[in-house]
């Protein structure tokens, strides 16, 4: 174990593991699947929706209801913006949202 520590290995933190499990459970929940299908029908990619929900889940400390509620608000606003003249890809929007929330 000491040799592993000398090589830079560190034991994963329990909270980190729990957080990942909670996030996975959230993304696979019935409510999240319905949310994803609804917004996918509006033209958003499932990957983009999940990326947004992941950021919101972290932001709201695992509060699934708040994450879905705020995600719907954000996607509704973006839906009403004419992005055609800006030629912005959805991935660029996700990056912008991450910056707003203090991510990358």
C-alpha cells in the first residue's frame, strides 16, 4: 500500500463514489428518462440533455427535483432563442452553461 502511495495512487473518497452512484441512478430514473424523451422530441440531443442534467445535479447537491425543474427552464429558454443566425452547435451551448455555473 505504501508503494502505491509513493506512485501517486490515492484511495477514492467515499463521497465521490456515492455521488457517482447517485448521479447514475438519477440519470436512469423514470423521471429523467421521461424528461430526456420530452426534450429530445424538441430537437435536443440525449447526450446534451444528460450533460446539462449532470451539471445541474452537481450544482444542486443531488436534488433531483430542482435539477429537472431548472433543466426544463433552461431548455425552454434556449428553445425560444433563434440560434440559426448564430450557427451555434448545442455542444457550444453546453460549454457556455457550464461556464455560467462555474464549470470548465
